[in-house]
DNA sequence: CGTCAATATGCGCAAAAATACATGTGTAAA
DNA sequence: TTTACACATGTATTTTTGCGCATATTGACG
């Protein structure tokens, strides 16, 4: 059980691509359809060069696919299941991380582990 | 469909935490059990300060929980479902990204979209 | 109380990554 | 072929982030 069954090296580059808010916004803007870059620019309100920059990273990671149609380049997800996975992940996040835009938490997320002795996990 | 249903702002910080290979390795080293930091250090072969550094980030993200037992601090996942989600993600990655440690791909992952006219998505 | 082991933190640095700006490329139409 | 539009790329700059080192804190023990 050294690292063969550990998804670290496999998932890390994908998570690194998905960690960028603008890239996630681009994926969401795409949804399940193919859309030209101009649409993405309008949907995300990002400058064109920035959108192209992120699209390249998404493309090289295999998270989007590009096809030219005339003078437009359409981008789409290679698999709609990716959106489903993202949403299930989102559901988990909603349930387990109170560190959102919520005004305040119970203060349990920023304690120093040196301070507690709860002992409920063992 | 502006950004309320878009998981960008919600998932981005979590992905950012998960994007670090050593942090994923720590999560994998934890598995479903609670283990003291020393165990994690041995399992990951990382220097102690580095492990503590990453553990803090994981803790503040709500991805691990810390409990002191005597002079040891045990870390564990707040929810075993996280591992399941990671594995489903891994399954998806295996199927959709040939950009792994594979010696070579079909060359379809680094093409410039300016070069192609496949037209199979419309 | 002094010491040791376990763990956390502050700081400086180096590497990486994101953004903006300028520019290049390709395609369609005049 | 010239112009205009859609998109990509290269470069410089700034910000972020991971790491190592030294050090501080905490608890067990004598």
C-alpha cells in the first residue's frame, strides 16, 4: 500500500486544473453544450486572452475538447459525467465545510489542535 | 444560471487544497483511521515541518480533524465518504485522461485547436 | 522544575502560477 | 489581397504557494 493505490499522482494534476475559479466557471459556462469562445467570454466576463489561457490548460488536461467550425472554435466537455461528479463533490462540500460564505461558523474549524482533548475518534 | 448554480466559488478552495500531491498522500496515508503525526511522517517520508504545514491547511479546509491524545495528536478524516469520492474521481480520471505516466498517447491531447476541423460535436 | 519527545509556527527563499498587454495566426468576406 | 473578426501565444510582472530552517509550545516523565 505504498503509493500504487494512492490517487495522489493521478489526481493531483486534475485537481490543480480544477482549483482555478475561472476555470471552473468556464466549465460551468459550457455545461453540457458546445459553445464558441466568444460565448464563454461573455458568460464569464473575463478578458479574451485570459479565457484562451485557461482554455488551453483545460484542453491539455483533457477536461474540454476543441473543434473548429468555420472561423469559430467550439469548446465542449468530453463527457457530461464530469459535471455530475463536480455536483456530487459540491454536495459533499456543502455538507462538510462550514467555511463558506456563511457569516460565521462554530469556531471548530480554526482551533489549534494543541488546545483540545475531545477524544471521540478512537 | 449566473453563478448561483455554479460550484466555482464553492469547490475551488477545496480543489486547491487537494491539488497538492503531498496533501493527497497524507489523506491516503490516513485512510479511514486516525493516526498520529509521526505515523504520517513515516508513511509519507516527508519532513516533520512539511507534514505539519500541510496538516494545517487540510485542517483549516475541514478535510481532516485533529484530536490530542496524551502527547500525540491524532488526525483523521471527518467523513470516510471523502475517500470514496476521491476514488470515483480517480476512476473517471483513469478513463478520460491518457495524460498519465503512460509512455505516450495518441497525440490528440496536445494539438492546437487551430489545426483541426474534425467536426464531430455539432 | 528540568528535560525530552511530539507538534506547531514564523520567516526567508525559490518555484510556480495567474494576469495583462502586445502580437501572431487563421478564417471569412469585401 | 486587404480588411475584419475569432482565437492563440509569448513575455513581463505580480501574486501565490511550497519548502526548509530555526524556534516556540505542549505534554509526559524523572
